[in-house]
C-alpha cells in the first residue's frame, strides 16, 4: 500500500516539478527553482494542502487508518474502488497494469529524488540544467 501511494504521489510530483518551470499562478512569483517555489506559498496555504491530503486519506480508507484495520474487509492494497473506465474487468490486463503501475512508480520515486537533489546542488531547474549543462567538477 505504501509503495503504491508513494509511487502515485511521485508520478504526480515529477509532472509538477517540471510544470512549475513553465506555469506561474498570477498571484505568485516563481523562485529561482521549483524547489524554491515551495517557500513562496504562505503558511495557511500549506496547512490547507496538509489537511486536504489528510481528509483524502481518511475518506479513501473509510477512516480505517491502521494497517490492521485497513485491509480487514478484504480490500487489495492500492484498490480504492475507483475504476470508471472498467480496466479491472479482464484479470490478465489488470495484473499487467498493476505491474506497470508499480514499475512506473518506482521509476518516478527515483526521478523525483534525482531532480530534487540536482536542484539542491546546482540551484537550477531541471529544464534549465538540461539547456545549460555544465559538469560539476
């Protein structure tokens, strides 16, 4: 369950990290890197995000938040009962998609941590670093 959630968050995080270099909300100014943009958001906005994520976690698990309670009803890890496209009808295709999701999630976790550390070291955004690459030596 934890690996799936972290993978899903990192898949969105990688897209967000890259999008921040191109998209700016009207009421905010971009920092030097997307990592710096985190510190531009006012504290009440960060608390709002924190509590919204907590509410989504609580509602998605029917307020069963411990590992012992979470799967007591037979729910599979990562299965939140949301399948609007009917991707789970074919068991073989579902097993393949689940494997693909785990592999892409693992790759996204590595990509996100790599982009984060690259920005901490070079003080440049990912796209800016690619455009003006200089080896660190």
